[in-house]
C-alpha cells in the first residue's frame, strides 16, 4: 500500500459519517485521504451475500428515515452516483397478542382510517399530531442535526412554536413516551407505534426524551417513510465513496490506523502499518470516543480531565441480529392489511416496558422485543421472486447480571448466541406458525461478531453511546465536548459518539468537517519550503 507522504486532511473510518466528512473536505478543495480498516467502505451501512448467493443481506443497519430527511445526505445528491430509494407498501406493522395489526402507512389517510376503525376518533387525533409536525418538524430535525447551539434553525423553530401550542408543545416533546399521548387516543394502536419506535434508542419509556424520539420516528415514517437503498444498504455508502473519489479524494481500505501523532497538543500525522502520513490541516476520526481518547491518541497527549471524564462514558445496550434467507414470505397468522417493511414484535405496551426494565437491570430478556426487516417486501431486488430476505434483531445488556429465563450467562459464545436466537425465533413463530419451515439459511451476529466486523460497534452497541439525556448535546461524549472539537488542535471527532449521536444522517461527519474548515480559516495552510518542492516540469518549445 503506497500512501501519500502528506495531505491536507486524513479521515479515519469510512462509515457514513466519515464519508460525509471526506466529501465535504473534498468539496472545499482539500487534499483528503480516507482510511478504512475493513476491506470495504460503509461502516455499519453495508450489505453482503454471505448467507446465500441469491440473497442480499444488510449486514448491520437497513432502513434510513433519517437519511431521507437529513439535509446533509440530500445535499450530496447521491442519485447522481446510482442511489435509488425503495419503499415497502407499508412503513411499519406491529402484531398484537391476538395477531391483529397496528399499521403505519406513508399515506396519512390510510394510517388514520386504520386507527379510526379500531377506535372512533383516533384517526382525527393522529391527523392533528401530523399537522403539528408538518409545521415544526422539519425545523426540529434541522436543530437536531446542526452543531449546538443551533442558532439559525432554533430561531426558525421559535417563530413556528406559537402555531403548535407554544410551551405546551415544548413540554409534550420533553414528556416520556409513557405519557406523551395522554388521553388523545382511545385505542392502544398509536401508543404501540410510539413506544416501539421510542425503544429504537435506549431511553426508558418513562424517562424524559423518550417521547420525542418515538415521535420523531413515527412522524418520519408518516412523512418520508422508512426507505432502503435499492440493491442493498451498501449502495448508499458506495455512492458516497464514488462521489468522494469523483471530487478528487483518495480511499484506502485494509488500512487500520495504529496511532495519531500529536506534538504540543496539535495533530501532526497518522500511522498506518509501517507508514506515516503527515497532515497539514486536520484529522477527522469516525471512531468511537473510547477508541480515540487514550488509544489512537496516547493518554500522555491528553488532558487528565478528558481521561477522567471518559471513564463515565456509557455505551448503549448490545445487539444480537439474525439474518434469514426464506423460501417464501413470512406466514403471518393474520395477514397485515398492507405488507410492512419493518415489523415490531411485542404483545403489548406493558411487555415493552418490561423488556426495557430487564435491560436496565442487566437481565437478558425472556421475551425480547424484536425489530424485523422484510427486505424483499421492501426492495424486490434483494432475493428471487417469491422468497424473502429477512432480519430480526433485539437488544441485550452490555453487562449481563442474569437471564430472565435462567438459562444463559451472557458469554455470547457460539452456543449462547444460538440458544438466544432460538428464543427470538420462537417469538416470530408465535405470530407466524410455520416460519421455521421456510428457513433456507440462518446467520447469527452476536455482540462480539458485530464489533469484529465494525470496531465502532463496541460491545455490539449501534448508536455510538447511550442516548440518555446526560450524554447528549453538550455532554456528548463527555461534558464540555458537545461539538466535534477535541482537546487536540486539528483533531475532530466525526463519529456517532459526538453530537447528535446515532442513526444514519451524516450530521456527525458534517459537523466535524465544518469545524475543521472553520479552524483552518484562522490557521493558514502551511507552505512547503522551496527546497522541498518538486522540480517544475520542462515545457517543450
């Protein structure tokens, strides 16, 4: 591997945040080198055919509502580089214990009419919430995806606040998912949609902030859907890579960075294998905070206060994921009114609350809450006609203290991941008798395997750190570092460990790139001494 001796910037990690950062720097005319430890770009946005040659599996993440809503991703115009979005007939389905379905559809009238059919008046309540979101939602998303404090989008949101109820709306957005809807709905459908989506993050349903996260996802589902890249998740990051290269960037895979060199609290170079690449302006690290502070950057080069604060940094729960190649569609006991791309399995709101309570207590859940992706239903290119490419995942504690069933230890060795996968699969069978008969192949990715495939998924966590309020905004990843800046001049944190955190929106990478560009305005690009410049070419007469 021949690397350049010197560049303007090195971006470490070619996940979506690293790719966004690299693209922004290339757009600014910086000579940028993007280094990725894995054999291919993508981070947690990749796809493969390992399970079955005729089936495309999304190795990690799959549905991208935040990407569809993000001005950062939209601003890259990735459709010029082959990206095409696909949608399932319905966004989300949630079967109850009696196998009846709660549905979220991109068509507002369909969602409202289904809710109204279960309880008169719930359709009107849903429309009212949607109408509020249409007024202020885009401004809230913009606030979320810009560096803190979000001055310009914040002012835009403030001007719209009186139209949605003023401080009452603010209070509602801070409410827990358990109380957000109050008495607005007579049936349980809207509450199940809200709670299931709130648990995509790791905030308890009775904690402040969980209501907003649930509302954000259900309203994104209602307005932009839960789209997937046609052909596999990897098509999204491949389009980012191709755009970066087209704008003059250089990508090197199989290139793990061993160390970031610092002199007088300023970044000077990065080391890859036995080579060193000097940086004139910046290093942007799309890596976990705990990988950056004290590992890639030596503890000796960091303030003692940073190291002390990092000891309190917390990861979100671990993940266990199963991929399936099925010979036919899922044989749901009761067919949903519209085939959904995403399925949540939890028999009731109470079961969702119990599930999270077990996670918080360090117990492996006896009835894990499942998130399921029917990928061929969403994108027919994923597997042969009449089959289904499917995945299911759930969360387990980072530190296991017990098992609610008294069977597992949390070692997550081969035997334990198989047994827990069987527990998950039994949940699917409850709502889809005969499911096991359609399995052509099954792959289990436990916490250790997820981290081995992507070092940012520490312990199998997928959001770069807990989404709890005490580790968000100015407290992310540690108090005082709520922006992309670090204690090292020229070094910027570009991963989901920085504000605004997890999900595929590209904001962490864009914030880091903007910070690097802003810092460079006050630090002129070093000039290469005349003695070190290459000789000018001789012009032909």
